[in-house]
C-alpha cells in the first residue's frame, strides 16, 4: 500500500552530527561494463546515453566506448576531486562492472568511499522472476564483498524494482538500507515481511543525468552547480527548523562549485549513505 502522507508537517529531527542542517550524500554510479551489449552475449545493445541511436545486429562500439571512458578516465578525475575536497561518496556499483574493473572498487575503498549494490547488471528488475532476482542480489553481494573486502549494506535498483525486491533484500539479511524510493528528504522505516527496514530516498532531480536525458536541462557545469546549490540553499534554510537530507547523483560536473558553496554556508554533513543509515538507526533506537 502506498504511503501518501509520510512525516507530514512533523518530520523527526535526525540530529545530524555537528548540528548540521543538511546531510549531503554524493552518489557515483558505477555501471560501466554492466550495460547490455551484443559483444557480451546479450540480446541487444544498451541505448541509453548521450547517443540514443539503436544499433541492431552488431556490437555498438560507439555506446561501448562511451561507457569505457568512465573506467579509463572519469573515475580518476572524480576520485581525485573528491579527495581534494575531503568529501566521501557512495559508489553505487553493478556487480558485473566491479567484476570487470576490480581495481576501481579497490581504489574507492582505499579512499574511504562506500561500496553499495546497484544490481548485477545495469538492468530493470520490474519483471524479473523471483529466483532470478534472488540470485542477482546474492551474486552482487558475493562479488562486491570479495573485491571490497567487506560486505555492502546498501542497494539501489536501476529504474523500477520488482514487487519482490525489497522483501528479497530483507530476507538476504545483510542490508542496512535500500534507496529504491524518491518520495522524501529524510530516511524512513517500512515494514517488510514482519521486519523493520530502512529506506534512504534517492533523487533524480539533483542528478547530472539531465545533461543527457529528457529536455537536456543542464548544458554547462554552471547550470548543474546553480541548480544543485539553489536546492541546497532551500533545504539549508528549512533545515534550521527541520534538518534535511540531500542526494546528489554526480559524476564530476561542477563538484568544486557545489562543494565549495556548501562548505561556505556551513552546517552541512558530507556523508556516505551507510553513514546516514547508521546514524539514523542509532538516533531512532535512542
């Protein structure tokens, strides 16, 4: 059953560390190598990126090389920028992508970032059979644990999860949270299979996916920075009374401007989603 009320006018005070008004979660989505491709034995080529031409019958090297830029170049630029700024991130990772580029996960762990699950492949779960989905979840956990050296505790499905996804995550037993929700600015609990489960909502709004999709809302880095900092300023002002959480889906665009603005405002906590989950659970248990 849908919850259309949520916290209403009386959201809880999360008591973020340092009396922060806003907890900011940067998420780096690592999907490279997990996208659909005829060269990997899949029945079709991925067609969601800057170029949306559908190539049928042969491997799409244009699409594949776009994804390869992420592992060859983009990760080092992003990781070095985050390290210089002193900001931790959650690396939302497809299991197959990690299997093909384990060095990226190893580097992220060394830098103190969270490794979270983003499915086995970069694919929708909406119509997956339960047994297939259960195995995809288990395989993702196994591979990321082996590479990272510790078990991932977060999950985020590409697009729509199946009717079984959240229950399977709870039954798996090792997840602190999932982010298959876009309905709130604070974490919240749901009951799943008789157990209390934490949801940390994500956002497609303050997300640089808009450079490539829809109406191309962002053109320059300043566009994304201005849009994101405007959203932050609103949450920051409201956060004096009711502290908020902000999720930013980001590759590299405008990181300096965004983080610099937030640091100048102050009363901000840069945290991984795991840190937010652990803090929320400790506060709600008190």
